[in-house]
C-alpha cells in the first residue's frame, strides 16, 4: 500500500472545527478515490460513497431542491445502506464533475455542518460552464498529483529518517557519501522512467519489470486520449489531441518555447490556445512562463503569451518518446531528449511542491531553465544532464540581472563554482 502525503492533509481537514466541504482535484488515476476511501473508512463511523460516473442514477438526488433536509431524504432513498448520523458521517461525492448540481449543493451542506463532505473529480476544470452556481467561499480545495519523488522513495523502502539524513547534506552544502549518492541517483533515474502514477509504481515495486511499466503507462495515455474524445467539445477534440501529442516534439527542440506551428503548420494561438488550456484543466500538462526580467515579483514579470509546456508526470512523457528511451535513461544515454527529460522531471518536482514555473530567455542566446522564490530571494535554476557541463547562461544572467542565488542541478555530487551551488539532481525535492 502506497503512503501518500495527502492523507495527512485529510486528517488536518477533519480536525477543523469550522470546516468547509473539501474538493480534491487532480488528473485521472493519481489515486484520489483510493486515498479518500481509505481515509473515510479509517476515520468515520459512517461512510456514504456516491460515484456519479459509475452510477449516473445518483444525479437524481440533486435534481430537485438542494436544501439539506431534502438531500437527506433523497440519499436515504437512493443509496443502499445509507446511514446519515449527524456529526459522525462523511459523504464522498466522487467524479462530481458529472453532476453540476451536486457542486452547487456543497454550499448548503457546508452551511448545515451536520455531515463532513469530500468531493473529488478528475476533470473539474473542464465543465465549469455547466455549474449554475459555484459554492464560492464554502469549499476548501487541494490538488492531488501522482507520487512525488519522496513518496516514490517511501514505496522503495527508503525511510523518512534516511531522507532527513540526505537533506542534511543539502542544508550544510556538503558532498554526499558516494554510495549514498549513487543509490539516490539510481532511484531518481528509476523515478524518471516509472513516474508517479500509483498503478505504475505498484507494479514496478512488485515486479521491477520496465516492460510492464511501459504497457501500463501507454494504457493511461490511451485513457487520456479517450477523455479528450469524450469530454472535449466539437472541434476541440482533434485540437486538444494534437496539442497533447505534440509535447514530445516541442521538448526535443533546443528552443523549447511552445510553438503552435509545431502542432500544425497553420497553427496559431487563436486556434489552439483553448485546447492547451483544456489539457491544463485536465491536470495533464503544466505551463512554464517566460519572464520579461528575472526579478521579483515573478508572476508580475511573467509573459502569458510566451511559455513552455511540460507533462505533469515525467513517466508518461517517457512512454510517449521513442522505443528504448527507458533503457537510455537508466544507462545515461539520452540523445536528443536529454534536455527534455531532465527539464521535465524538475518541472514535475517543482510543480508537485506547489511552485509556479517560470524561465528566462533573452534574444535566443541566454536561457535559464527555471526561476523560483527560494529562501526568500529569486533563485535561478539550471538543469544539466551531465555533471561536468558548463553554466555560461546561468552565470551571465546572474551577473547581468543581479540574481542573488543560483543553483545547478546535475547527475553529480555537491560542488560550488562562482557562487553557484551544484546539487545532485535528486535534491530538487528539497527546494
């Protein structure tokens, strides 16, 4: 059974005296239903589960008046063995995007307070137009991702204490013992290949079979394409699918700015921007926006029309690349995709820590992969696929724009050069 960080967040929510309804967002197959089921069963006397995808008839509960007394009657009538005991019951509304009226009802359930309510959905950002009245101010939202690297380490038997021990080398800026560094680097390469989808990780932990990993990942990618076909409207179906399939093509270029012409020769923002946003709302991709100037505030200095696109799960990106890429990553022979894969995994790591992603590019000659706020200052991050590669752009940008902190992430050990800290790439999880 995989240990997930979000379980602690659910426990903290339960402790709140004046809690609102909780909405758990996230892409398909990241483990939302499993972990909420586990939490509900272990922490409540009574548990009512309604999945609007598996059982569309549950939508009828919310077709009439949405006052709580009527909802209690409807749930008791339509949900087998429903036991609605006030203050001892949790209601889990799963795949709530398929029942817009249930989203509206969250307001009244939150005001009533007799029952704890969790709602979850994979495509909550997609069908917002169908919701007549959003329960603004009555819900708390958290986003669930596929497993991050620390959760992947737990799954592989690495203890929390061992991770704390490794973090001490990060905090003290010291060289990591070679055996420990090699072990962590190998696990990080496996994480790049496997990714964090729970079904994939579970199979890998049990069998350590990369062929099985690839098979499951391709099935998930196929499911994503099915979602596009099912939920995207009209002409958006073909456009969203084309944008999705173009991601590896974009990341294989030295100049990784998203270009609509790579989706289709006649592509334009007007034609494809909505399709890209569809993929973002579905939790499949992340944007990394270009900075006009690498200074605080990062959001204020970002350009909405210039950006890179990364997959939110790097394992799925690897499964979309050429046959044999898994082996190349493990062996360190990455070819044209080396920049794409290493940048995507850092975007993946930072995104799962709640960081918005920014990069800086100047006149097609200088580019720094990421900028974040770290230790209260703007920090430039350069990602390298080889430990001995130079950092000319990073050094130039730091000097030209007075950037106070620079970090280079590479498959090597700790070092320092010209005020730039060089950390093993797996230490991105400590940023």
